[in-house]
């Protein structure tokens, strides 16, 4: 199974890059993994939030393969413990998922068309985080889930 982390927005800021790079390299010991930063659509300055989300959604849906399993990060999604995320990864592997895509939306979140396409809508927390920080939290939590699957010392309960 290949993992992909997609994020709509600008490239990683420097304070995020070192952390995401570190956890991405660690995840690579378990699964092939890569980041795809999706630039926001052009000429969006005069668009409202709904129209921008729709444009971003169309772009995301055009990039997804028909068999890709999409995990949409959204504040209204399912809450999971780290052990639940590891069980989720295990289940996707058992189902022979070829590509698992974790998607961080743009500034206004994800369009309903993307949320409908998702196999899982996941909330990292009840708190609100900056999009850049969500990238780091996502990478760390996926690494933690991988270490739980292998019963390694990184995670303590």
C-alpha cells in the first residue's frame, strides 16, 4: 500500500518542513509515502468561500484515481485514538488498498463532493490548527500508527 499526503495550499514553511521530512522518512520504513502540495486554483481573489471550495474540489477529484482510498481531514469527521488509526491502516492493508490518500483541504475546508468521495472523513481534534501545522500532526500520527502496528516503543499507552 502506498500512502500519499495531499494538501491544498503553499509549500511547507521552513518550521514545518524539517518535522514533516523527519516523519515522512520514518513512515517510509513501513510504506512508500510521498507529499503532494496542490496549489490553489488561479484567479480566486474575487471568489467566495463556496465557489473556491468547489474549484478546489474539482481539482482534487480530477487527481484521484478511481481505486484510491481517500481520507478527508475535516473538523466534522470521525475522531480516532492513535490505536484506532493503526487499526484503520491495518484494515486498508488487509483489503489490499493500493493507494491511501490523506487530504488536507484549503483555507475554507473541503467541498461536499470531496467529502462524499471519501472513504473516511477524519477529524484530528476538536481544536482548530493552522493548515501548515496539520501537515506535521498528520505525518506524526501516521508514523505513530505504523509504530503501533509493529509494537515498537515510540507509542506508550
